[in-house]
C-alpha cells in the first residue's frame, strides 16, 4: 500500500513537472523565439466561398448584432452565405432571422423545430445545408470585425490546413472580479498557449467559434457527434489524427462575452471538462497510433487531452501525500530529490500557467493586470473543483452510457463595439 | 517561545498577504480593466498609407483654398510645417521639410531632400533625392539611387530607377516597374514587373526522369502532370515543364524548375526557389526566403495574388507579379 502510494505521488509529480516544462517552453516560444507567421498578409483576388454558420437557441438579444457585423464584413457577397440556425428558440429569434432573410439574399436561415436540440445537431443541419468550400462558425454572442472573415479564410491557401482558429477576446472583462480573471485566462490561453503551439508545429485547437474548417472534410468525418459536448476539440483531434493541421490566427480577434457569475462559470467549465474528457477517451489511442504525427506532437496531444483530467489527478496526489503523512511514511526518495520535487512542483507545476498569463499580458500591453496574477490561485482552486466534477460526470456518462444534453451558457448583455 | 511564535506567525501572514496587495489596489482603483481594443473596422488594404495620408490632408487642403502658396502647420504624429503650392519644384540639392502639397505636378531635383509630399498630378524624382513619404494621383517616376524613408503611393503607374531604396511600402493603382538593385519591404501593383538584365541565370535543372521519394522529401520528374493538391513533409522539387493543377505545400524547401505551371497556391515552411519561366496562378507563402527566377509570372490580370516571405525575397529579371509582394526581412531586384 505504502509503496503504491509513493509510486503514485512520484507519477503525479512527474506529470506536473512535464506540464510545467510545457508551459515554460510555450512562454519562451512567445517571448524569445521566432514567431511562425500566419496567412493574414495574403491579399487574394479570388477568395474561397464561405458558409457562415451561427447556431442560435433563444438568441433574440444578440441575433441582430452578429448578423449586422457579418453583413458588414469585407467579403464579397457572391462568395458568402450566412446560415443562422434557429435551434428550437422560443424567444423571437426566428422572427429576427426572417427579417434578415427577406432583406439579404445571402442570409439563408435554418429553423430547427424537430429533433434534438444542441450545438452539434445545429451544426450538422447547417453543414448539410451549406454549399460553399469553407465553413466559418460563430456563436451568437460574438462580434466579428470587418476583416475577420478574410483573415480566417486566408488559412485555406495551405492545402494541409483542415481548420482555422481565431483569437477570442472578452469584451465584458471590467464587469466583475470573475470576468477580470477570465480575461486573463483567455489572454494566456490564446496569446501564448495557442500561438506557441502554432509556432512549434504542435496542436493548436479549433475552438468551435471564431474559426472554420473545410466543409468536405467535415462531411467526410460524418459531421459532429451529437453525443459530444466538446464538438470543437473532437474535430481538432479527428483532423490531427488523419494528418490535417489546425492554423491559429492570433490577429483574427473577436469579442465574446465571458460569464459574469460564478454559477454560470461553474456550469460552463463543468460542461467543458465533461466534453473534453469524452474526447480524451475517444481519441487518446488513435492519437498514439496516428501515422501523421511525430512523437512530440503525440505527447503534446496527450497532454492536451489530459488537461481536464489533471485536477482530479492532482487531488489524488494530494490525497496520497496526506495518506503517506498519516502513515508516517513521507520520505519517498532521498531528501535531495524531495527538495527538487517540491521546488519544481510548486514553483513550476502549480503556478506554471501564471507566468504564461503574465507573458501574455505583457504582449498585450496590459501591464497593470499582472498585479492580479496572485489571485489566479483562488481561481485555480475553483477550477480544480469544477473540472474534477466534470471529469466525474464524464466517467458516469461512460459507465452508464448516458445520452448528453447541450446546455447553453447564459447571456447577460449584448456585445457591442 | 510564545513571542517568537507570534512574531513568526505575523511575518508569515504578512508575507502571505503581500503578493495580493498590488492586486487589491488594482481591483479598488482599476487601471487596466478595459477590454483589449479590437479595431472593428480594420480591413487589409495594400494602399493604406497613401489613402490614409490623403484622408488626413484633405481638410487642411480644403482650408487652404485658392490663395497659394499657403503655409500653416498640421498635426500628424507630431506637429509639422504644412505648405500648399500650385506646382512643386525642388531644385537640385534643395530641401523642404514638413508636409508639402502640390495641386499639380511635382518635380524633385537631383540630391534634393523632401519631407512628406502629396501631389495631385504626376511626380518626377531625380537621381539621389530623398523623400520621407510620397503620394500622388498621377504617375510617379523615380530616378536612380532615390531613397524613400517610409512609403510611396501613386494612383497610377510607378517607374523606379536602379538602386532605389523603397522604404516600408510602395503601392500603385497601376503598374510598378522596378529596375535592378532596388530594395523594398512591400510592393503592390497590377502588375509589378522587374528589369534586371544582369541578374544571375536560372538554376540549372538537376532532376532525373524518375520520381524520387525518401525520408527527406520528394522529387517529381520533368513533365509531371498532377491534378490534385500535394503536401510533402520534407523538401519538394518539381521537375521542369511540369503542370500541377492544385495547391502544393512542403514542410521544408521547395525548388521549382523552369517551365513549371502551378494552378494553385504554393506554401512552404522553408525556402522557395523558383527557376525561370515559371507560372504560378495562386498565392505564394514562405516562412523563409523566396527567390523568383527570370520571366516568371505570379497571379493574373483578373486575379491578384500575394507573395509573402517571412524572410527575404529576391526578384530576378522580367518577373511579373499581379498583386502584393511582402518581404519581412527585405526584398531586392537582381
């Protein structure tokens, strides 16, 4: 028993150190190493044709904003179709879409009143209706800038790119303490994490909004699985395993609304964790067996898949530590190694994302926010609890073969420029 | 003992709380709580500098009226001397600072120095002159060894003499013709053409008449015809007179031999070397350096395209590019 616990503690510490090194490499990549260019400088007289899908469930508050923003985009109308997908709305979303469809020939709404609700189902309906080469997806509470569609579409000059992801920027970051923390998390996640993965030819993620993919590939992969809550991560791994790449466009920025209450954040993060862990179960083996990825990419893919399983792993490490302490069996290896582990674990393991976020804030010119970095400690404790709950949900789903239902994140305001 | 314990606890508490103090101040009196600014109206415009400059000057020019010459000041990045004339003539060796507008043609003499210049007519810049920035609504002709500090934009054609330094950006509503040894960062023209008769000859074809496929890459033989996209996780060499009807990408360098026609985009994470007489209908994107051989054509009159080099770009003789050329580290002709 004692030996097993000791081995488990060592395994957890080693995994944490691996994550720490990963974060350190990402930060170095952004601050000191060569940046890989995205395709944003390409100006092309013949852009690919785009289908913009916008799943909407009771989005009357924000529907007009996003449709106006997309219609104002600098993309030729003859190469563009906009497909807002009304997914069982009861709040007047359909009437708004009808108005836009009447006024704009290339706005072709879909109205889903039958079948199961949910983002994957809505996207599948949109995918079936779309006719263009490239599909771009936005959530309804986003506000794309005029040049965003071109920036995203440019990625497809690269025949190896199966999907593209832009950068999400919270617009309501000044509302509450939580929104300020989430703004910092997002900044670190995109400005450093995603860009570094792109720099290092690893696995940037398609995030399900402010991004797009080739329609024919998505159809070839049977669209989106309605039983997946993280349909975006699912697509990311389907693509990488089959040899496609995801491009990351750090300058293709788009505003989003982040949760303003802890309860909403809890539900969102729990859903993400649940969905992500389903993807872990589905893709871990195919990832390891893929002929199209090298060892570094496979390792990075595995670390990415395990992200939402880590909190529970970490908690199990703490529990094993506590048990060893109570058994009076704390010395694991020699004192020197314990010292090395403790320093590495605490200085880099627990707080590794902090310097990633700090670097991201410096890159964004938001220096004052760095003072808030210590407060992320409390957010991590909260996240550990929330994501662990999501992990347990996922385990329950798998064991009981439960069908998943989509839960939309609550909107609190209209995104406006 | 108790005193020491109390002191230790107080010190521990102070040390534990200290990291949170600056953050508490930021939360109480926020200085960085606003969202990251996204310019919602931004669109990529290769002629941005010229258009923006004209837009900023328009009210001041209107204010000048017809009483010329008109002298005042204008606020750009900093306050600048502002002058409006009917025509602008700067004699050889002369100098005009600030912002000068010619409501007609402009003629800058040999070795003259001019600040920011806008002419509603054509512009002739003689050898060895230096301009900080130049916009004109007509044709622009630059002599030899002219130096542009920032950018140049003409609504019509631009003819550039030998050894000119074209600053950060050159853009034209019409054709751009560049002579030998010019250096640049960004070029926009429909088309851009080079004249560099002394440029090195195209690379000699070395490829065999067989497909060579190995761990390091792929070589396609001459006269290959391919009707689909091609991705190579290594280097790629395309044999002479081949036709590729799709996009190509290589994770390492790409060498395109003479007479090749590619109907799609060319993307490489390494260097791109294009021999002579190559025709590429799509965009070119290289994460390293690009060399485009003599008589090669990129894009077409009815579809402008981009040539992007994260490193340098070198254009040899009679290269024609319809659209945009960007060389992040610098480009040259010859």
